[in-house]
C-alpha cells in the first residue's frame, strides 16, 4: 500500500525549528552613542531588543536614547554614562542595567579609540608614547575585558533560563547569550599603529579565550573585524577613506550599519554554533592587499 500523495494545498512544514528573533532580549552596547555602536543600538532595537546605551558623555547618550524612543517607545531603551576604564563604574552600570530590565542577554563591546592624543610612533618621547599606548589599550582591550567580566554572571543566568527543563547546554541547539567584541581588520593585519593594532590584536585573543571558558556555559563570544568604516572617529580622515574605499572590491568604505547588521545576525538564536570567531567585514578589501599598512600609510600626509 502506498502512502497517499500530499494535498496540493497542504501547507509545507518548516524545515528549521530554530528561532530567528531577538524580540525582548536585553543588550548592552558600549560605545553606543556613536559610530558602529550607535548603529548596533538602532539595528537591535529594530529587531525588538531592549537596549542599554553605554558611552561617555551624558548628552551624547541621551541623544541616541531619544532617537530610539521616538520610534520604539519609552521602554525600549535607557542610557548610562560610563567610562570603560573605570572598573567601579562598570560594575555599577551593569548591575543597574540588570535591575532595570530584569536580565542581560547580549553584550556588544564597541567602545574604542584610535589614539588618545593624536599621531605618535615608537620614536616619540617616552611620556607621549606611553600615555597613548597605555591609554589606548586601557580603553580598547581592558575596557572590553571589564565588561565581559562583570556581565558574565548575568549572561550565564540568561543562558540557563533559555534551556528546556532537564537539558544541558550541550543538548541545546539555540543558546541565547551573546558577547560580540568589535575589533578591526588591524587586529589581523596592521596599520603600523602600535597602540591601536596591539589593542585590536588583543581583543581577538580575548575573544578566543573567553569563548573557551564561556561556551560551556551557553555563551557565544565572537569578534567583528571591520575594515574601512566611516564614523565620527574617522571623520578627520574622510578624504583618505574615500580614496582608499576605491580599492575595496565593493567600491566604497563601509557605513556603520554594514557592521551592525552582522552583529545583529550573530545575536540570532539560530547562530549559536558560531563561536570564537574573528569575522572580517571589509567589503573584501584585505583580500586584495598584501600591503595593508603600505596602502594605509601612503595615503597619510607626511610628517
């Protein structure tokens, strides 16, 4: 006896049962008042997440909060002023976010700088060099670590709450806790900027080590490596970025949203098996270069 043919009007079943929504999840975005961080705030809010905007400068934070509330309402977002180099303030902010929203599911570490006081190199006087070098690492690398360390208990709690009763993380196809660190393609190659490049390489090492420790707890940890991105941080070199953008296979430098959309995708429960990765989002630029630093340096004015 053969099985009856399916009705031509029968509704096809879904091939995947994995969730494609971040509705109701709570995300902390450091550096959320500008550039890639601000774009992440907007994109995740558009996906239904509740956002904690964290950055220096209360007025800058309030501006982005107002932008989001205008579209998604009062409850969708709240802002906190925070310097990521101040450990006590980081603890205070994370605890306030957890208290306000009830839980924390996503951490996006986007706070960062290119330099503390401007151009410097290894030939600079010691005071100038180490002020820039140490200061850059304290924001870009140590600031990232501070937020990971303080958020981890909350992310573990959130991951555990997402499990089906009686199951372990190893049995669960769709974990929900995420850490996304914004590094740079300079973390894979170099721009010959000692502090910046060292900090961004460090973020990739931190991402891999955190993945090894937190993956078993249901938290994925990944890094984004943007190439040329036009942000307020790079606005002083906008002409150079336009010129270098012509070398990119996509024909342009990136906009912050190009990076934010990848961050959003990594937050989807269905991408739970992407873990410990350094994902380049540069329009194919680094594939075209065996001389990243040369292309970057020759475009800068001579000293």
